C-alpha cells in the first residue's frame, strides 16, 4: 500500500511538473546579441611585425597600442589618444600627412564566454574598407570577402570560439581610388584617414540552434484610417543536424500569435503571418505613426521568437510604426509624397555625419531635436549615414521623415578617383554591380522597419545602370515594397519611370524674390531635392573656435579653407551680397553680426515660397542642414551646435499656422500646415517706415483650410518708402491668442536677377545685377530693451527658462539675438531651443520667449541672459 501511494504521488508530481513546465517562461540562456564596444586597441601594421594568427592569440599583449572603442575610425581613435590635436583649427588638418593611413591598421579586442553557445555569430555592420579577420589564431575572413563600406557580414564562429577568453583581431585596409566608400563630396575636406576603420558596430550573436532573423512588419490602412491590417514576416534557419518542430511566436501590444514551423536540418524558411490567418493582425482604430508636423509618431514593440517545447531558441525584437507611404504627381509631372494617405509638403535639410564619424546618440538626438524645433519634417541622407541606427531610431521616435540613398561621391571622377559615366556614375563593371546590389540589399534590410524612412534613392546626381536597377527591384520584391523609390535625386527617367524631382540648384546666394519668382530653376515649384541660398556664416563665437586670432581679420585663405570645395571654396559671392545689402564690415564682429541678418533674410523666403505654393511645390531640401566640421557653408546650425540666423529664418517660415509675404507679388499668404481647419482667425497687417512711424494698417478675418495656402491680401505700393520699411504680420486665433508673427525689412530698391549671365563651369546659381539696399539699418537709433530670465520647470532631462523682453522705446527694436551663456566663461550654453530668436519688437511691445536646454549642460554653470540687438 505504501509502495502504491508512493507511486501515485510520484506520478502526480511528474504530471504537475509537466503542467508547470508548459507555463514556465521559456529559457533563453544561450540567446543574446552583445555589442563588442569596449576594450579595443589599434595600431598601424607598419609598427607590428606579427601576423594575424599571433595577434589573435591569447598570449599577445597590445603593448604600445592605442586604446579605443568601436565603432571608431582610425583618425578618431588617434585624436582621442592625443596623437593629433586642434585638427579643426585654421588649416591644421591640411598639414596632417596621409602617409600613416596608406597602410593597414589592426583592431584587437578580447571577449569572455561562459560557455560556447549552440550557434555563435560574429557580425560586422560596417567596415571601411576591407579586412582580414582572425579569431583565436584562425583566420575566419579575408579581404576577398569582407570588403565594401556598406556591406554587412555575419560569420559563424561556433567552431573557432572557446569557453573563457577569446581574442579577435581585425586588419583594416583603407579605401583606394575606385572603392565605393564614405565620402563628403564638395561639402568639406576629407579626413586624412578617409574614415578607415570599424565605423559601425561589431556584435556577438548567439542562438540555441535555430536562428531568427530579418523580422519585418508591414501595414495596410483603409481610407478613413480606422483599420490597419498587418503582415508580419521573419526568416528562420535550422543550424542543427536534425529536424526541428517548433513555433514562431509573435508578441506585440499585448497580443500573442503562434504559428507552427517545421524545419529540416540546415533549412532556411520565411514565415509569414497575415491578418487573414490571425485576427490579432487586423486592428481597429490603430495608433498610427505620423510625422510630428501632422500628428503623433506612435511606435509599437514586437518580438519574434522560435520556441521548441519550453525553450526559446532565438529571439529578435523590433520597433515599428503603423503607417503607409505613397506618392502623387502634379499635372506638371512633379512628384509629391503622402503619409497615411495625406499629402505632406516636405521641408527638410541635408544631413551629414561628423567628419570623423564620431557621432553619439546624444549628439544625434541634439541635432534631430533642432530639426523638430525648426518645424522641419524631413532630412535627406545622401549616403546611408549613421555609425549605428541611432539616427533612424531617434527619427522614428521624434516623427522626422528620412530620405536615404547612395551618394554622388561615386558618380564623379574627382571623388571616386576613376573614370565615371555621365549618366550612370561609377558603378559600371559587372563585379561592381554585383557588389553594390548586395550592399543595397544589406542597407534596405537593415533599415526597413523604421517608419521614418519614406524613400530610397538609387542615385544622387546620376542613376543606376539598368542591370543594377533591376537588381534593386529584386531587393524590393524580396524585402521591401512599402516605400517610394527614386532612381536619382535629379531629373532622370529609368526603368522605374521619371523621378519627378529636380536638382537645378541654386547652391549659392539668391535674393528673397528668387524663390517666389523663379519658374526655371530652383524656385518654388516641384520637389527640389537639394538647394539653398549658399553660405551661412556662423556667429562670431563659433568663428573664434575654428579660426585663430591671428587669422580672424581681415579674412584670408584660412576662412576659405573652412568653406566648401570647387566653386564653393570662398565667400566672395556671399560677401558681395552682404556689403551691397548691409554695408561693408569693418571687423570680424561686424561681419558675423551682419551675416546673421543676411542668413535669416535669405533662408526664410525659400521655405515660405514652397509653403505658399503648395502643392504646385511639393518639397524642398535645404542644402545643407548641418556640417561635418567647423565651416561657413551650407548649415542651419554649425558643428558646435550653434544655430545661425538661417536656423531661425527656417523656423519662422515653417510655423504650423503662418502668414507669409510674397516678395514677387507684394502680397500676403496664410498657410495652415495642419490637417484640421482653423476658423475665425484675425490677421493684422502693419507697415512702418525707417523711423518706426506707422504708415499702413489693415485687419481682416479668415478661415484657414486644412493643409492649404491662400492669398489673402494684395498690398498697395509703399510709395512712401524711400529707404527701408518694415512689414509686421500677426495672426490671432478665435480665443484672442497670437499664434504667429512675422517681421520683414523691405528696401525701396528692388533685387533684380540676371538670367542672361554666363555662369561657369555649370549653372549653380542665378546672379544678381541689382541688390536691395538696407544700409539705412546701420543708422537706426538705439533702443532701450529691458530683459529678464526665470527658470520655470524641468522635465525629461530638460530645463525651461522664460525670457521677457520689453521695448521701452518709441522706436522699433530690430533683430535682437537672445543668448544664454555661462556667466563665468561667457560661452553659449548649447544646444538650446529658443521658441523664437532674432526677434524685432514694435515700440512699447513686450514679448515672452522660452529657452530649453539639457539639464546635464547646466551642471556647475550659472546661466546668464545676453542680448545682441542690431540697434540695442
């Protein structure tokens, strides 16, 4: 009887264990993805006599090597180790010899394994340009396989790894002429090492015998946006020598979807889950992802797992957005974009990584917060930029659109270093087509889950050969057909049809009227993929960081070195315009002060003209948003994160509800950038002469239709203006709150463009034959501005300050720059998000501004408010 009772108890226990095991959270001890970021050392092969098998051995000591982290280029590592210093000051970088970077460099690190997993991979997300890879004395890859900056590689190292300490050595070879590498075109000088190194992450990836990879979720929306049908897919490979009977488990938003899978030994299979099979993929009233100017960028988290009994053999997680992207064409044949079926006027800037590819998550976030602060909704990446996915992840969370694709660095002989075709660029040979089609596929798969990415560019100035473009189409068919593809950022037709975009410039100085009046080149019609009014000289504080005191004034070749290249290697056009409009500068301080006025005046009308002409104009990309190094060209804020006048001109132009002055028609437009109607708004229009005397005033009431512009007032000729006058526009909503203000200075003397001018070597801008005259601004009477600043609140590592400005004078306070500085050093606290800046106050007016800074940037600092008014 006791024996029987014991047997019953034992059986009961086994049943309970069996039941409990089905409820236990699956084990995932051998499932991970670990970044090998720390503990690296580098050294030139010229200083190392040993081969890779010795350098990757357990007894090798990297004595005398330079400690670094990965990702990191060789040059960045050497700067961090103090080998080179002040490389961005004056022309110091030009004097760095390129000889040390003409040979290979070794990267070496060690990692510990508690145990060797069932399957272990070594992943390289970006190597520039070729590499030999050694692990524990064995070579696992060579330069015949591991080459090209935009290929991604995964090596099975299960048989080479060992329990305990493992030693990894990577011999990096620099790019040479003809290599499809990272490049900065004519934007700035190239770094001495040409960015050689492990410029993206290196990872260990382990699974328990079955690999889960390439997860993807696609959305399809109905017309009223009340329902979404999702399709999820993932690939699995059985690395075991037996058949696996398991299941793919997808979890997201509290839902769990299970699909049985059978995998033969060595088999790879794509598993697809549809809304037809699983009701949980048919979602009513979904939380959609929107660009921040139209709504909230909602993100969802999903995890794909392969289960075998009670064990998780592998796992991959992604964040995704429920949204759709499409395009449309105007009757003139210009392409535009839609998100979730709604037209969106693209307003953006051209992004570039830092010159040494040393961006951090913080530096990227700071810049993307600038993009959002300016009310821009997009960035264009000429090149698949990013030393990680930070720029894409952060754009997802901030609601910023990305247009990504290849760079023209490979399309011109000057940059690629070998002969190029005027139509197809430098990817011409069969071997290159094969390599670059694989690189394209790697980048598409790497980035396809990001809702921020809305378009792929197959080229920049050129287009792909038909043989290459056909390979691109296969990648789309196999991996991503959810986005808009353009063969080029220029006006080409290809197998995909016409691009429907333009790249006609300008890239140099243009007066405000150009953007409204031009109907031939870069004016506000169609989609301009890269354009702008040229140089944007930063404030004096930044100039002093990049140019030493001895070279500060008068301007010399050092200033030129901090310009662009080729036709953009000096500030001559910019300086002529500055002097014609605002008078000759007598110092670096005077020059940079007038430069901010010019920057603002030239940038605002470009964005405003495209907004006022929507949807004849469908998009504009300012060339550029940022700079890879300290310079004076093509930037809304500089390398040091100092916004210049153009930043605030772009921000003003891109307000969601906005009044715009059309320089060509002498009229006022009202623009609503939102998807909702705004009714019963009051518009107040006033004009003042140079002495601040009110000369014209009109008030009217309007309704602002959603996502639309409307011409609301044709202004009379200001015959009374004999020098400079001011136009003040105010928009007040139904509650009486002022929701927009816009202030213009206008000359009695018109800007006149010269379309007959002979511009060589190519038509990169339209010259002027007459300039507006604003020199009377230099004689404006001084005004008395009272200012106060109070710390209001802090949230999410941000601190908000409120600044009150009061104009106690009977004259206009013109173009006031508010700065928050460290009281002790006098240096600006950066980055900073001002609600408005370079503001002008009418006589007796009070204006309240806010400034937001990172809490960490205030450590051990006492903030102080500084005003720099044009007549303050």
